[in-house]
C-alpha cells in the first residue's frame, strides 16, 4: 500500500474541497439571485469541465501555467517555482476540473428555496451576504453536503488532469489514481486490486453519507 | 403620501396606473388577475425597473423618490421603509418565531430588539408562540407572526396582499382594531390588496378599483364598491334578486 500517495490524495481532495466551497457558494448564489443575462455565460463556463475531456483541460492548464505564457512566467516568478508539476499546480487543476461538481448541487439547492422567503428577507433589509448565510445555506444544507462530498470524491478519482499537470512525482504529485495506473502497467494486479478497493470504499462511504442524511426515518414512503 | 406612476408589462399583462394616495388606509380592490399583487410588488421594489418588462416607473413616499426609472433610481427593497405581508406568510422555517420577528431589526441592540419583538407579538395576539418553530405553526398563526415581523422595523409603508384570508377570528379578537390603532400611532400608511368586497367595506378606507391592470375608479369604499356590493347581495340571495321590488 502506497501510504504516501494515499495521504497526498486525501490532502489534495481536502484542500480542493475547501477552496471549491469558498468559491462555489458565492458563485452559486450569484447564479441563482442575479438577474443579468451574462450570468448564462458564467454558468456555461462553470459547467465546461463536465464535458471537456480531462486530458484537454490538463493540456490547456499545462500550457497556461508553463513558461510559454506571460501568466505562467508571472506565477513562476511570484512563487519561485513553476506551478506545473507541483502540488499547488495540482490544486489549481483540481479546483477548475471539479468546479461544476461543487457549483451545480449548490445552484440546485439554492434555487429550490422558496422565492417568497428570499423576497421577505430582502424586504427586511438582508443584503446578499446575509441572504446566503442566514437563508440559502441553512435551507439548502443537503446540497452543501452533496457539493462537498462530490468535490472531494471527484478530486480523489481524477486522473487525466493530474497526469497532465502533475506528472508522477512521489510525495508531490503522485496520487492514488496514478499509483493504480502504474500498478496495472506493471501487471501487479494484487496491488492494483487493493488500491482500487480503497478508491471504491471511499466513494461508497461518502455517497452513503449523502443519501443517509436526506433519508427520512422509516424510509421515503413512510 | 404615496405617489406612483407605473407603466409596466410582463407577457400579455400590462399595468398602467397613475395615482396619489393620502389616506391612512387604501384598499386596492379587483378580481383575480387585475394587477393587485403586481402593483404591490412594484411598490415594494421586488420587481425591478428595466427588468421583467417594466417600461416606466416613478414611486415616491412622503416626497422621497423610491423608484424613478427616468433617473435610473431604484432603492433596494430593504431601503424603502416598506413592509409587505403576502397571502403566503413566508416565515423562515428554520428559525423560531422570535428569530423571525427579530430578523429585520438586527441593527438594534439586544434589549431593544427583545422588547420590540415582544411588543409586536402582543399586538398580533401571538405572545404564546414565541418559542415555537415557524414550520410548526398553523396558517393563521403564521400569518400573525408574518405581520409582527413586517411591523417590527416600524416601516413607513405597509403593503398587505390579501393577508387576512388565513386569519381566523381576526375581527373577533380585535386584531384589526389594534392594528389600525398601532399604524395610526406610528404614522404608517397602509395599502391592502383584496378581491373580497367584505374586507374592503369593513375597513372603510379609500378604494382603488383595478380591472385588467387599469385604475377604473378611486374614492370612498361605499361609493366605489356599491355595484360590487349589489352584485354580492344578489349572489348571496339569488331568489330575492328575481322578485319584483
């Protein structure tokens, strides 16, 4: 068992999920409460990673963060090292790649809040921040949990983006999915089975937590 | 004094009203679809100028402009000193009755907030509900709490969109009388939208009669609603209406 890769994977997923929630909550609130027609374009961009092949996204990010672009050179001089092939680069790639998995459950949850409640809060003087913190998040807390779990799991299981941006550097960018790929390539099916079982177990436990949280006592037909 | 000139359309519906309201109570009367709720939402600032088909809107309260589409002015709903209670009470279900009523006065200190909340709940006859969760209230109880919540920030304009439909015994426990006294004492101008002629006549206020988004009459309730009263009487006594006088 590659404990270093497991630790790195969990660290990457935790950091990515925390950043994603910080970004996705205001973005989802803007998409639900905002009235500008331009928000349709923002929503489309936020959903793009759903349909874009991970290797394509990884390639674009690799070029953007590398020394060929001014942006990449700027980041490199700011941090003292290039973002590509580093843990920070992996975080940037993961945040972009998993963005729709955080935004879409939150948009669905916020949109399901009765508009009459939003109107009442606005009439009572609630600004956007108070609307989100006192009304949308408490009333859509299942969506909040779903966004966190889906972001975490999607990051744990990502492969294409990780390989393109991070490569395979032990302790820095080698995640469990890269380890699994290496084990299969080396015909080490016993180790590959154990790695795959960990990834599968993480997914099942986390998804079960989401469904259990929303299931009424006595079942849905009670 | 509430003044407004609205020229607003959404889909096939068009609201075109110009009006000046000086009396303490005004009843906006009309059948379903006449534009009563649309009028109240525009006055509250919930439907925006330049969005949803609003072409022109000018609303002023006591001489202060709340909305002026020509000048690009639209005060947000919470800045207009305007409260609104709709037919659906829209209480925040995850909060207690106390927290609901105090929601709009969080800028006051804790002691004042508590006193004001208790005062408002006593006014609407809901003191015994203070520790209950909003989601566990009956329709009538929720409507009383919604009224207390709307009044707590002491607005200058109160908009009531058929709020008494769920209030069982509002008249019998003196709620209407207490409410009218409190509104008068706090100089709150009130606009009540209803399609119920008995509500309109009971309050005895100035009446705006709306039909298909247009103002067709304005004046004392007994005058404006006389034909509606006759129609209601005929409906309640169908046999009598066919008998010779």
